[in-house]
C-alpha cells in the first residue's frame, strides 16, 4: 500500500490503537500480579456514568470535561469498592460487582433521562469506540509527517493517548522498584517504609487515566482486554518481571496492529465488502495470543507449590 | 401512577414485565448466593459477557436457515452455548496455567465480548435494521416483550430454582469448605461446574429483561445484601431470593410508571438501595452496629489498662485513657485516682492475679480460654471458686468481688 | 499513631523507654473484639538474642507486627533505639513467617535479595556490581549462593526462608526481627539460620525471634520474653525461662512431663 493511502487512512488509527494498548498493558502487568485484574473491568464500566455526568454538567460534548468526569468516576468507584469491602467485610470481587454494576446502571439511566439525541453519545459507542474514524485527512503521504500544517490536522486523540502513554511509562519507570517490591511482598514493603496504600492507589489511578484516555479513542472493550491479555500472555513466557513487561508491550502492539489490519482487510480477503469493528478484533487477537501462550508458553504452569503450611 | 404499577394495573405488557422481573430476581438472587459464598461472584461477569458471540452466531445461523433471526429461544440457546464455552476456557486457564481466577475472568470476558462485537458489526452489514433486536441484549429491552418471552423466562427461572433446590446441600458444602467436601468424596469440580451452569441459565434467562451487562448485578447484589442479615447459609439463600424478587418487582413497577426509565437499570438501582440499607442498618454485621461495638470495646480496653496502671502506681501516658478515666470519675483532673478509682483499680489488679491462677491451673482450662484481659472474673467463676482462688493468692481477703 | 508528646507534655524520654533497640509500652492489639496482645511492656536488650515464646495464639507474631507498624495497635507506644519507628526504619530488618508472598511472582532469588538494598538504591538508582556482590555475599552467608538465578517459587520451603534471611542481611540493619524462622524448615536450614543469627550477635546486632520450640531455647538464645496475651516474664534465659514462668505462660496447655523435661535441661 502506498504512503498516500496508508498515512491518511491507517497510520493514525494504528498508532492510536497501539499506544492505547501499551498504555493499558503497562499498569495491567501489576494489576494482574496483584490479583486486581478486574479493577480494569470495573473502571471501564464506570467510565460511562462519568461521561454522562460530565455531559450533564457542561451541557456539551467536549473532551476534557468528559475525561475528567470519567477519571473522577473511576476514582469514586475505587474508593467505594474499598469502603464497601472494609465496612461490610465483603470479599473484593463481590464489592467490585456491587459498585460497578450499580454505577453502570446509573449511567444508563441518566443517559435515558437526558436528551442526547443531538449529540453522539450512546452506550454502543462507549463499548466499542470508533477507532476506524480517527483518520488524518490533511495528510497526503509520508511527507505530511514533516508538514506543520498537516500535523495540525491530526486527530486530537493521537496526541492525547501519546501523552498518556508517556505519563504511564514515566510512572512505571519512576516507581518501578517500590511497585515491584510491594507487589511481591507487601508486608516487607511496609517494613522498609514504602507507603503501600498510597502506592496501590496511585497504580489504580494511573490505570484509570490510561483507561479513560484509551476509552476516549477505542472504547472500553479494548481497555479490559489490554489490561489483562498481554500481561497474562507475557506471564506464561518468563519468570522475570522485566522480561514480562517487555513481552506484554510486544503482545499489546501485536494485538493492536494485527487486530486493526484484520478488521479492515480481513473481510475483503474473505470476499466481504465491509470492515468489522477494529476494537473487537483487537480484543479477539489479544485473546488468541493469550491462548497460544497458555498452551505453549515455557512458564505456563504454576510454580508456587509451597503455599501455606 | 406508581401505585397502579405496583398493583399491576398498567396494562398487559407492564404486568408481563413485572412478573418476569420478579421471577428473574428470585432465581438470580438464590443462584448468585452460592456463587458469592464460594467467593467467585465475578465469575458471573465472565459468563454474562461470553453470551454475546453466541447470540450473534445463533442469529446468523437462524438467518442462514431462512428465518428472520429473532427467535428468542434460538438466540438464548446460542448464548448458552457460548457462555458454556467461555466458562470452560476460564476453568482451563485457572486450573492448567498460573493465571489467577481474576485474570482468567477478565481475559474471557473481554475476548468473548470483543469477538461478539466483531460478529455484531458483521450482522450490521447483513441488512439494515435486522440487528435491532440484538443490541437489546446488551442492556435489556422490555418494551416489546411477548407472552412467549415471558413464558420462557418463567419456565427457565422455575427450572433453575428447582435445580438449586436439589443441589443446595452439595453446593453449600463446597462453598463453605471445599477441602472437607473433597475429603467426603464430593466431586468438587463437577459441583462447581453445575453451580456455574445454573448461573449461566439465570444469565441467559435474564438477557431479555436486564441485558448481559446488568445481570451480574442481580446475581451479586441480593446475595451480598442478604449476607448482612443472617449467619446461616440457608437463610441467606432465602433472603437473597426475597431481596432479588422484591427488587425485580419494584424496579419493574417504577420503570413502568414513567417514560425513559429503563427496566434493567432501575431494578439494579432498587437492589442497590436494599444493599445500602443493609450495609448500614443490619443489626449485627451492619456498619452502625460495628462502629458502636468497636467504640465500646476500645473504651473497655483503655479503662482497664488505665485501672491497672493506677493500681501499680504507673503513670498513664495515653490521653484517651486519661480522658475516659476522668469522665468515669475514676481519676481527678490532675491524674490522681479518686476513691472509687482506687477501689476499681484494686479490684482490677486482684482480678488479674486471680486470672493468673486460673490460667496456670489445668483444672480451669476451659475457663482460662475465655481470658481476654477484659472479662470480669465473676462472670465466669462462682463465688466459691473465686474464694478458693483468693485463698491460693493469700494476702488481704477483703477485696470485693 | 504514636504521639511523641502526650497532652500532658510528657515526652517519651520521661516514660523510661531509653535507648533500647525495641521498647514497647502498654501495647494492646485486637483483631475484632478479642485482644491478641493486651497491655504489654517489652524492653529488648541491645546486642542480645531474644526469643519471644508462648502458646499458639498467644500474640507472639502480633506483638512483632505491631512493633513494626504492620498492624495498628489499639493503644500503646513503640520506640526503636529511643525514637519513633518511622525515624528508625532503616535500622530494622524483618523476616516474616512464610507464605505471605506470591511464590509464582516473576522474580529470581538474587532479585529478592536486592530488594533488601532498596533504601540504598532509592527510586532510580541503578543496580551496580557492588550491589550484586553484596547480595551474593548475603546469599553466601545463608548457603544459597548457587541458587541466585532460580525463580523464587522453585526453591524448597527452607531454602525460601534462607533467601528471606539473606534479604534481611542485605538491609544491613541493627535490629533483626524474625517471625518463626524455624517453623517447618529442614535441619540444614535451621543450622544455617542459627549460625547466621549468632554471627549477627557477635557483630553487636540485636536479634529478636518469635520461637515455638521450647527445647532449643537455652541453646539458641540468651534472653526470653514469655507472652500469653499479657506479658508473663522477661529477662535472661537463666532467670525468666523457668518451670514456673512456663506454667504461667502455657497453663494447662503444656503437659507437665514436658515442663519436667525442660526444667531438667535447665538443671
């Protein structure tokens, strides 16, 4: 395919999908190791009420208030889950189930009660986003990458998700050591003075920011899949955390690229005429990668035979 | 209006929905309780999301066979098959690989759902308008509910309840103590699968009314709510059924009473209201009760520690201890013990000494186990026993019991 | 958590906690409605090896965890080398009871030991050759040098315990707290651990061990702290570890024959 076609139509969605996948997979590694993988699930469900509330408050579809609303909802959800878990002495899974379903229900209800007929805001969009439409019309070929005028016409999702990816990477790099120690052995982390509670919250907030930025571009399905599948697949390949993170980035990228390409061209190859949902396809690809890793990965089996005595 | 709705006076469709929602609430509450007691509540999230590809594939098959693809029974059968496949994948991941259950749940739910979305976009290109019914499965749509749909829900719900009734003993045993159940020869894995199968059945039955995203709420929230009110598993099951049924009924009624009140979300919110009420107000496990209990307990500990410090002539450093002692009139503002403080302190020290004897004496082993540093000795021993212990201690005998 | 100055203006120095490596005053910890530790005072002697002993559920581990701030006490004060815990964290190393970590975690033995150097390394400090050498030296001291590249879950229980001791050694602390290090480990591990602890003592460090095997107390330790929810006795082994104090701590739960045996061992 020539640059004239590829750059305007495919480059930006590919980059956005890839950045979103990596931004979610990075914190996902720690969430999976901490057995908090479903926090990602909870966050992506509560994004909807956050966005609807932001819309009700501002009365318009504008990005920043909505992202703030979504991030706020994610934090509210996490705090509520923790509060219900402690106050009611309920296991975390059930507490999560109570909170995110209720908040999602409230979001749907608010949406129904609001006149959103004039704006593009609906549940389907929230679920599977619209990656395919994030094209770069001002581009005419590879040369446009150096053309300031054309660059100004980039879909705003791209710089946003790129910035988020930088932020998530910096957080992971900066707190690498305490994150690793407190994930492995929380008791020890506390004895050497690491504020494990605050760090855990910071991780969840980072995940929430990644989720919200990714959600804005690609919908919540990718968010959950990328939090879990690439890190889980990477886990089957190695016993070193550094290598696991690297593999998870590789898998996230592979899922995003292959999913996008298959969604766009797969149906054509099969004789169909229309593309299918790229977000759904990316999630599906990440699942296939996970399945392959689970069947053939060298480190797929449990090690921890020595549990409690 | 709401009264009309609650008394089923809002017409045929509203009545059908109310009855269906009530039945669904009861069976979801009852089934979800076992899942909750087994600490696997969120497995239902994976099961429910995994229904989507099945619904889509069933639709495509039905269309290929020449139907219009909207046969509820056919779609539900498809959803059941794909949910079952998802369940098996999840079980395989947790049993055969190092993934923990939460990661397996998340992986299955996102991948199956993502694949379902892919299929949904394929269906959308098959012909305009034909997929309209399918998106209703995401959030439920009760507007066009037919008598036949209601019958499917009624029969499915009752069949689930009947199976729960039959399987309740082994399921309770497995939820409470899987190792013991295994030692008794129960096939844990198969009972777990049966439990999941029931959850799947409820999910499939509930697709029409609340949709696959919110059915999770009906499985989890009533069970969590009921747990606040009872320590006995069979009561929790019944209460969860009651809470679920009430939420379904009231939710459907409210939803019918005004426009733009979608049934599924309203049922979930009513259910959540019951949960919040229970979280705070339940008599034993509720938050208010626990806070009061803790404050009382903390007071007892501080007063006791303060009294012992007074009796041994030690200085009290904890401000809270001093404040509590002052308020009880046991010390003066300057920290010196009052007369009644001195008496209570002497008694506390004496009790400690008595406890020491009790705990060193094998004959009192059962009593000694009750020692927690706070208990008044006369609540566990008779006067004669205390007198006997005092003889062993020796010294002044006049300390009041 | 622990007010340095109480409302009455009483400072910690006045309360007589002194410079002890670990001093506890009026400590009460409860799980739910039952105190696990009730109004306990403890003063650990510097440069000594102290065993905390008592029956099951007597609050031994809880005492240690509260001293480390892992569980929050209902009341009481803890000082480490005469100062609040937070100011002295770098001087404490703690070896938890086993099974509190995810053995499946993607990390090698050497990485676990390097975690002990994290204070020195800070947030972004690179692991250099000297840090690796230090970690290897610590592994060597517990006899685990050859296992440095194994994944932590691939070791036996005793070997894992030794790795966690190596991590504590890497911390270069002055006060070592160990929770049941000998529970369920093989004889080789027990020997290796006790040799390391004795060498620590010779180097002037303070060691506190939650211990359950009464038969080895006199061999291994020079101080004991007997607890059964409340403090029962505290002092040098020869004074505080007697048939009477054991009877008081264990009550009916310790068979008389066992006590006789121990008293004979005590001479």
